[in-house]
């Protein structure tokens, strides 16, 4: 793990245990890694010897505390609300369109975890009981507005949108209806991620969606202005885009500003996806995409400063790019 404190000009190795903790795969931010601020972070890893650990730093990676977790499990989402209180949503078994799901909470910075709710295999539990249903998969984890209010998109093979909400920190859940997008051309819509919320009051939020054919896709998003009580679908008028091997939905910095990369074209919106502008072709970006066409992550820290991580199809080489003008020009870090 590497850290920069000067905008990417220099990097220092802050790997836990001086790199002695061998990882089976790289942690994914929001799924198995979470940073509360520049100093405080956690990530969960599985090692080749089938053990699960949670590592934690409170000093920007200068030192790490590593705790072995009692259960081999797959992390769906890891979230902390402050330096002590956190949520960890996991899954360990799947069969015939169903998957075991367990939500843990911590009040001591991740040293110990308490089971808040679960959907174990072998049960017929459904949302009518106030619990998360066993049927379906919750691969995108839980998106939180605060420690009490969270939303979990479900993937269920019934051509419908399924979103479950909690208002008590995950103890009880209920399904929240979503109106199906109108521009799907007969293809069922899919939610692409858990919701994210913006601003100090966390009342505005965004949740991406897509409809696909065999060769094209159309993006849209569900937006809220009342903290998730209601969600309104908004189609992104980009026309039919080409399907890529690995899709990444548009990234939104706030309820208005967003970016989308599709093949060699970068789009930007400043009105919540109602209109999109094609950004000028950047020579360096085009060159890097030619050899590393796989978008791993696109993220902006401000209106101007953003980062793009690209990789090759063999997942052996990658490059990190930076923009300081909202995506018009890029430099390799």
C-alpha cells in the first residue's frame, strides 16, 4: 500500500506489517477498505492460508494493528462513521440464487464485532419478518446516509429493481419501491451500486442504474433530495453506449457534477446527468487507453482535481493518471 501527501508527486510504502501480510487479492475501497480521514483507515483481507484479518491504522500507515477475524468470509462493504463505530456487511455461502448475508457492527474501532442481523442459508426468512431476505445477492453492499440509515440493492433474477432500507442501523429492514426506468427498450434495468450521499446534511444522494442489450447499454441514475425517503429516476441522455468487458458507472462528486468514461470518450455533466458534454480528446489519455483499456477506478476530489486508474486486460500492469482541469487534460503520476 502506498500513500502520497503531495498530490501524487511522491509516494511512500505504508504496507501493513512491512508487507509480511500476504494478500490473496487487492482490497477494494468501500468493499473491503475504508478511510475515515487522512490518518485513519481499515481494510479486510483474506490470505492464501484461508484466514481473514482486519488491519487498522490511526497514523497514516506508519503503524498498523492487525486482528484475526473468527470467520472466513467475503466482504461486501466496510464503513466507519467515526473512529470507533463501524459496519461490516459480509457473505460467505451462495447457492441457487441465494446467498448468506451477515451484518456486523463495532463500537471499538474494529477490535470486536457484534452480529446485528443475518440471513443464513437453510432459512425461509424474508423481508416480511423485518430481516434481510435470503433470496438474491447483495453484491454492492450497503450505502449509508448515517449510522442508522442504510440501503442495500439486491440482485434478483426477476427483472425487477430491489432496494432494502434500514432506519435502525441494520436491525430491521423493509423493501423500498423503485419505479422502473422508462428507457430500457425491453431489457430489465439493473442497479449498479449502493447509494452515495453528498454534503454536510447528507440529504442529496445518487445510485447508478443501467439497461443493457447484447452490444449496447444506457445509463441512468436514481437521485434523492430528502435523504433517501424518495428516489427519482433520471435517464442520462448519452444515447446507446458500447458495451465493454468491465463497466464502471458514472462517478458523481455531488448531486450535479459527474464524469463517465466509455472506451476512449470522457463525458462530463454539471446538471445531475440531464445533459452531458464530451470532453476534448487528450493525447496522453488516448495513448494509455490503447495499452490499458480497463478502467479500474475514476474519482474526483474537487471540481478540478481527479484521478483515473487504468489497467491492461491481463491485470498485470496499471497506470495512475491525474487531472487538474476537470478532465480536459491528464498526466501520468
